[in-house]
C-alpha cells in the first residue's frame, strides 16, 4: 500500500510525523521533501508520486485550503495535487488539522473535490490514532467502524482523566443516531468534571439528573446512567443535606441489580469526579 501526503509547507511538521507513523506499520509513503532527490524535476516527481500511490492523504487546514474569514489564500499547489489525484480515481482521505471546512475554504476547486469525501480528524489526536482510522478505511471499514474507534479513544482518555482532550475529539466528530445518547452521557460527565461533585450548583445537579433520566433506557446504557445518578445522590444531595432529585442510592442500586455490571472503564471515568478516598464502586456492588 502506497500513500501520497499532500500538504501546505506550514503543516510540514505534522506531515513528517504522519509519514513516520505510517511507515512504522509498514506502509510506503511519498512525501515531497523526503522523496525528491537533488536535481530531479519537482513537478514531474509529484505527478509520478500521485500516479503511483494507492491512497491520497490530504492534510486540510487554513494553510492548505485557505480561509475566507481569516483572508488566507491557501495553497494552489495542494489544489492542483488534489485535482490530479481525483482525475486518476485515487482514494482520497482528507485529514483535518484545524476547524477549516469546505464552507470556509478560500479555494473553491479544492472544496468542491472534497464534498463527498470521508474526513478524519487530527486536531485533537496523535498520529498513531489517525493511522488506525486510515487503516480502517482502506481495509474496507465503514463510517461505523470509525465511530467505534473514536469512541474507544474517548473512553480511554476519560478513564485516564483527560476530559478536555476527550471533549475536543467528541466535538470534532459526527456520530450516528444510535450513539448520540452515549455521547450525551460522556459530555455530561465532562461538563461537571471540572470541580468536585458536592460543589456543583443545585441547578446544575438537578439538570444533570433530568438529562440522565431522559436518556434511552437500553441495556447497555442503563447501568452507567444508574451509576451516575447514584454518585449524584450520595456525593451531591446527601453530602449537601438537600432533597434528593434521584430515586435515592438504595433504590438506584436495587434497580441496577437486575442489569449488567458497570464496566471497569466507566468506574475509572467516574473516579475522577469523586473524592480520592471514595468507596462508591465497592458500595455499589450487588
């Protein structure tokens, strides 16, 4: 499998990092600064590199696509490379380095050629994660497979307490209807994870309870919803001696006992909003 990386010179650092990550999993990569020997004719070599590639990776940014709002013109060279690849039926995968989209791009020809492409996001991810997503596409994966990979990465980040980076990835990706409730649950956890649960405002805590109670009651999501409600019951309402807006810890736990256990990754996520010496996961066991 051979890749061609098209990019603006201002995005050179990421392009080189991506080349290294792709080569680490045994792919061949054409990158102009490393692939043209001294004295070779530049345009001929670029054309040959695109003709010879199986996959054309386009690093999209305000530098390559331009930005009408910021009045950045973009790269005509990148636009020509994309057009050349499109004409030859190459698999084209745009990789977002910032928030530039086709709607804000200053190069209309470049934007037009990307309308139907499946975009990957690198603005909040490292190159190894991007390579995994590229592999899923070229090995016959679908958009659903990409979503699974993205959610897995977010779960891992949240279990490690990297809520801000997890939120960046969630915000940069689209998810199908079936996954939206889980994304809403994760986003809610992130939104209240900036301070101890007991210090939430009553409006915030009550709103969180309402949001959780309105989420679909499917068998995969329900154990996590109940666990989340149990935390609010014990560490917000009980600790602040307020009327509990949930069913109460014991009833929530009894309800949860007929369902599957909470997964270890979710227990780790919630540990980051609990006191260091908490026993909640032990007390929750049934």
